[in-house]
């Protein structure tokens, strides 16, 4: 999909749930680390105590992207290397 096609569509992003898992697996199946990524997405959707948050981006009810955000951050590292307080 070309990025210009995103201008005419409504993209919705939400936390991944069980319903999205099969379609997400189909999207990521050709990635080098697809099994690891899928396991992380599965954990995000099934485990409320997970330290990661999984999200999917949808256009016209079709998943066009998946991503994971971690709430485990080494704040000391980022504070020492970047101007976090600015």
C-alpha cells in the first residue's frame, strides 16, 4: 500500500484483542521474527499483567499494522543520554 492512499482513509488504532490475533498473524507471517512478534502480541492480548501493550492499526476493518509498546523503560539510561527534562 502506498502511503498516499492513507490520506483518503479513516485509520483506527486500538489495543489488540483476541479477535485481531488471526488477522495479525497473517499480516506478520513473512517477517524474520514473526513467531517472536506473534507471541508478544498474543501475550499482550491475553495476559492483563503483561509489561507490553499491543496495538493494531485498521483501515476499513482490515489490519494494516501492528506494534508493541513496552512500559518497562530504563529511565536512568535515557536521562543520562538525552535531555529528558527539557
